């Protein structure tokens, strides 16, 4: 089932964003339109998507958007088209057409302009908390739904909340995905499991620049942060961890 003509991701800096907002950011995951425009200026022609041949010149950054928010169409899409940049959008198939989310007409229009679409599961449940059979269904049903609507293979999946495991990776590849994206920090390697670096409202422009162009020191800090996050999450439990994160990094 694996697509033979892959994309070389080695050395890329994959970025994950959620909602882009005009004016004040509301939640930790929001990024302002102003900061997003600066990111696009920084990227220039050096972008790539998860599709063979889908890249600008000397590609370095992969812009990805989780959840399929309406801002993907209203704010992001026109800015990308204007600059001839392509990005990857991960859809929660149960949410397509719901208020605040993309609908199929918008998705198809974006696809016609070269945007890449992947699955972000069917229902956005935490996949390592549900039985493996249900996780398989999340992988498989969402893939089929998007493939039927867009008439092309869906090769890439991003885990809700970034929560994954070796067992889930096996199931995801087994279902036919070529790339499985987490929210771990890092630079992409040659494997099909892809880290993604979060851009969020906790970062000012200098912080965003450090994520986009990470020094050796930044990479070491990422490694330590991921370790600490893992430990804090384990100690607080997921719900309390999310509350702590919102408080610690926002306002
Ligand atoms: Zn999500």
C-alpha cells in the first residue's frame, strides 16, 4: 500500500500551527496573522509539502496546520496563494463542514491550488487511550473519507494532541500512511515518523525565529523540554497538564 515515490524530508524543519487569528490570540495554540505573515516572509521559496515534487527552491520548512479550522481558508490560503507557497492541512473528518471548520468546497478549492491534505483522525480522540481496534478505525475511516472526496491517496496523518506510540505507528503504516506526524520537537530524518515544532502564542518573534532556525543549543533544549514535558504530563495527568500549559505560557 505504501506509495513508492516518496518525498525526502531529511533535514526539514516541520512546523505545526492551529488557528490563525486577526487581532488578539485567545488560546495557547493561536497565532496572530501578523506573526504568520512574518513567518511566510522568512520561509520565502524554501517550503515543502508531503507530496513528490511539492516544494519550492532549496526546501527547508514544512508548514502544517492541524484541526481544519476556517482560518485555514479565510486567512492562510489567500496569503499562501499570493506568495506561491504550499502547505499541508490535517483534517478531522467528523468536523468537516461544522461551524468554525473547513467544508468540502473550501478544501477542494485549496487542493486545486496545490495545497496538501492529510488526516488528523476521524473524531480527534486521544489515540493512545482507546482500544487499538478503534485507533485503527480512526486511521482508516478518515483516510478513506478524504480519498473518496479528493480522488487521490492520502499519505500523511497527524496524531491528535501529538499522542502516539510505537504500536500506533505500526497500525498507521499498516493502514497505508507513509508519514505519521507527532508534536515532538526536532528536525525530520529519513523515517516516516515526523516531528513537528509548535508555533504558538507563547512565542514572540524571536522565539519563532529560534524554532524555525534552531541552533545546536536550541536542539538540545528541545530534547530536554520533551523529556520534562513527558515527566510533567505523567505526574499531572493530561487534563491538568493542558491547564498548566495554558497558564504557564499564556497571559
Ligand atoms: Zn488537533
